[in-house]
C-alpha cells in the first residue's frame, strides 16, 4: 500500500538542494513599482537618485529679515542699524525685489532668499518701525540660510538598493519629488490543503471532518516572510483533482505549497502528480517531524509538499522554507537570537533523524511540549523549538538546549 | 508678528497630559471583526474559545488497522495474530461497521476510529492476506488514537485577549472552525501638511516650492505603530482653508496630525483654528527640536500639531506620539534596546531645553549628525538619537551616550 520514499536525504543535503533551486529559478528577483503610500516596509530594488537639489533653492531657515550681512556688522543693542523693508516674502512665494545696501525683506522660514541678500537676522533681534527695520545684532554671511543642494545635490543617491523603506527614507524620497519607487516584488505563494477530511473553517462541522487549519497558518507564515499568500483551497485526495489544482495553481504563483497527502500511506497522490507533470527532487528527509516532505519542480516553479499535521507543517515551513522566502522577498533575516536554557524534563528523541521539538519557556527553563504533532494547541502554546541531533536518543533533565524562538510577527 | 506660545511645558508634564488625554478619550479601544485571511499580526480583542472539541472525534494518528487491543496481546514476529478486515476507513469518511473480537478495519491517518476499536496497529507491523490481516506486534489500549477533546476540549480558551495573531494562533483558531476574529480596530490617523510652499511629490517642481515629505514619512511612521494613516493632503496657510480641513478631517479620523504652521511666525494659523473649534492643551514644549509642538482637542478627538521641519516632525512623533499610538493599536512596545556608546565628537546643546540629537553609529561610536533640522537626508542617514538633559550645554568627545535606535520597520 502506497509507494516508498525516494532515498531519505539529510537536512544539510536538503538545504543545499533547496538553496540551489532558489538560486536557479528565482534569480534575479522581479521588480515592481509602488506608490509611496504603499512603500512602507518594502525593499528597494534599485538605488534612488534625487532629480533635484535639496533644498531646491537658497532657503530661509528662520523667520526674520533677509539682508546683506555687511549692513549689520557691529550692530548691537546699543548700536542698532536701521534698514528699509522693501518686501514681505512668505514661504511658497517668489521674491520680486533685489536686496541692495540699506535694504531688507521680511522673510518666513522656508521662503526663497531674495537676490542680493546673504544672511537672515531673526525676528527676535529686530524691531519694525513703519517701513524701517531696526537690527540689534550683527550677522555673518550665510547665517540662517540653507544653501541650495547643501542637504543633497541633484543626481546623488538618496536611498540605496536593498534598504528597507522606513518612514525616514520615505520622507527623503518624497522630498525629492518622487512618488513611485522600484521595490522587490512580493513573491506570490499559492497554498493548497489536501485531504478528504478537510472542511473550510467558515463551514459547519460535519462528522468525520476536521477544519483545515494549515491554509490559514501557512498563509500567515508566508506573510511573516514578506511574501504574498494566495489560499487556493482544499483539494480531495483524488489524482485528477490534485493534478488540475496544481496545474492551475502553479500558473498564478511563483511557488506552490501543499500540505497533507505526502506520506507513504493510502492517500499519497502528490508524488504521482508531480512526477507526471514535473520532477520530484526530494521525497523524504531524515528529520522528525517532516520525514514525508516533498520538493518538486513544475513548469520551472517550485512545489513544496509539507506534512499534513499542523505542527509538522509549520515547523518544516520554518526550517526549510522561511529562510529562502525571506531572502526572495528581500526581508532581512530575523535576528534568530537562540537562547541557551536548561531542559526542564527528560526528553526522548528518534535515533537516526534530527528531531525538532517544541518547548515552552518558563522560569528560565525549557519545557518540552509532549502533545502529538496533530495537536494544534501545542504550537499556540510553544515559545520556540529545539533541534536534537540525530545521534542523540535521550536528553536528560538539565541539559543545555538552544531554543529557536517562534516570534509572533 | 505672530502670537506667543502658551507657557512652555517640560517633557514629563507633556507626557502626563498626553497619557491622560489618551486614557480619557480612547478607552476602551474599539473592536472590529476581521476574516482570518486578514488577521495576521493583529491584536486579539477578546478571548477566543473553541466551540468544538479538538480533535472533534477519536482519530487515527497513524495509517494502520483499528482493532481491539486485547486481540493483539502477545502478538510478535514469531507469534502473529490474524484478524478479519471488515472495512476500509479513509480520512473524512464515517465508519459503518463496529469492530468485534477478531475483526479490524484498515484506517488512514485522520480518520475516525470505528466503534468497538480501542487501538491502531501501524501498517508497518501488519500484512494483508486477502481479507485477513496478520498482526506482528501487540498494541495497548489507546495506541495511536488521538482522543476527542484531548488537544483542547470544547469551550476552552484557544487564544487569549491581547495576544498577537501569529501563524500558530491563527492555525489553532481555524482548527476550531472559527473564520472571523475580534481584533482591536486600527486607529485611523488623519495627516495634514500645512504650508504655502508645499507641493505633492507627484507634481512637477515649480520655483519657490518644496515637495511635501511629512505626509508620507508620518504616514509610514503611523503604520509602524499599527495604525491606519489617511493622508488628507496639503493645506495653505489660510485660516478658512485650515479650519475647513481640520473640521472635515476630524470627522473621518480618530486622531489628526498636522505638520507645519505651529511656530510663532507669520503663518501661525493652527492655534487660532483649534482655539475656535476646540481647545489647545499644550502649545510649546521645552525640547529641541519641537518647541512649537501643539496639542489640542476638537470634537472629543486629539489634534497634534507637529513642527514643519521633516527631522523635527519625525523625532517629535517618535517621542510624543509613538508610545501612545502603539498602546492604542495594541501593538506591543518595541524592545527599545538603547545602546550605550561613546560620543565620537564634541556636541553643543541648548541650555534649558531637552535636546534630541540624531547620531550615526560607526565602529562602536556615536557620531552626531550636525545638519540642520530642515535636512531630510540627515534622518535617512541616522541610526538613532540621543537625549541630552536640559542642564547640559556641552557633551565632550568620549562621553557615554544612550542611543535610541530608529528601526526601519
């Protein structure tokens, strides 16, 4: 009953194969243009240069009076200088009059400096008297003027390729008058759940059935990687239906993830389908959970067959897919601060396979979660998982283990 | 020219006032229901209980044969037991036949256990011979059966209020057949930029104008807080226009943020408008940048008037708004791991005001960024900022400073 696995590969060989497939198939990553409104958190795909000088003109950086600095030399409280005010320049306006010796214009912060002026004296150090302005403090040339291009000159790079578009970078880009940016396109990941027993969570429960949880949990995990999930629904364990679903799904996605239907049991259809329309690269990895994992290629795109048990599916996603999907979307690697803690209880492992075991962290100790991998609540309770080498059968209470955290977002 | 500030308040008093206003106005936070597809990263507003037992029935956790354990006692390779196979039960099917002594049913992982059976023997330890099944290993009662409700019984809490909806929690919720969840509604934050000199980044540049960058940078900072920004556009420094924009904006938002038009200069309209249609709580804080910051209330909602300079606007947002917006959206506080580093260069500060100064971190030292606060590129370059107490005028090279990081997302 059922077919055998291909040769089991070990986890490092699986990583090598997957890494190469990603490099071969998904390089270079496609680029899309998005409006600034939708750019936050995205990854810049090209350097962005400013097409204008910033600031774009000599600009007042204080409210005050634009004048010739030499007209204020030696001015003080005791020795004020009097200038004639010839214009009022608001921000956004264009100065109409040139400043000559003995003259000044009232100017607002952000307004262009009139020709002839080379300094601003702040309002605090001046007084108006009809059309005359009395200046109580001397200024140096350039005072309170932001020179054109001083912040950054035209054609300089204002945001670098591969940087994440933060509020600050988005501010700089919009200041340069750019309203669309090239970002790495979010890879589209199709998600299929297979199994005759599955029904949608929005349906009523009927005997013998269980609600499909993998579609939604994997879709969220895909978002966590900076990719765009597309839930393709539930497929029965039926060759024709699965064949059709995969052929259609692969067309609208960059990568297809299925769960269920991979074990060497009664319902094993996935491998047959992939073999018929593509190629199976891996079927069987010497890890627990996740031994029946399948990796194949169809029409030049990758298909990942994850185990059906919710816990197994999410752990295998985290181990085998997350790092590559994050790289593909340009999301910087999660700082996987693994924490070394003592094990709170003895734990048995499976000899000959690497074993990923969920743990809960409490009072500085790692408690193994011993529910079976069909138990969805064990994941919701877990703080992380530990990796037990394949030659270890028993981890004693108190052994130091490294916990990989399961961060919520 | 222009009006004076209200009494300057210090930063701790400003925080006290803002904290109280948020508590008064936005408590309890409104709740909305979202589909699971849109639930990732949101904050659960109520406990979610499972309306069904999980698993919902006694379920096979391996492919094998459902039987009475006692029929297998003492079975071994040398002493196999023979049972009659009376049914094949696939996952999703409902068993039709009761298991009596001497009988078994072939069963798939996930299928319901037939009545009368109390154990599963895995396929690996059995052989088919016509309608007979030869069993080579004895089983104990309960073996490979996931009991109904064992994972979590009906009406128990499956995800807790205030938790972030991670892939794991979304998996647990969908397994319980729940397709919509109550989450904390994202606060809607309206964003206005004021100033005659501003034009949209999507327009062509014209002399005397600058591109509005605050709308986009603040919108991204609002998203970073888990809130929903609504860019309301640019308003001229004109009483009637600002009055209209604020009255309309406040209707469709929970909080309104403006930038520009708050200083005691020529274009100071915001305070007049807020005084006429609401109340000004704070105008002037003894910090640098951000002294002209205004906080008011209009129609029971908060209005924040940030300074117009891009750097000042974002720093003040980070200091005065971010913590409260994150609390409002239910987003857990950023682990603000402030790093203590030596200052790479002497830095002058403003006596009498707390000074927030941008720094770039290089080779383990904090370099002050000395551009003026109109320079948008200084923010794009900065790694964080330091807070200089108001009684400090000079920080010497080598002094230890605590850098608050500006994380990109």
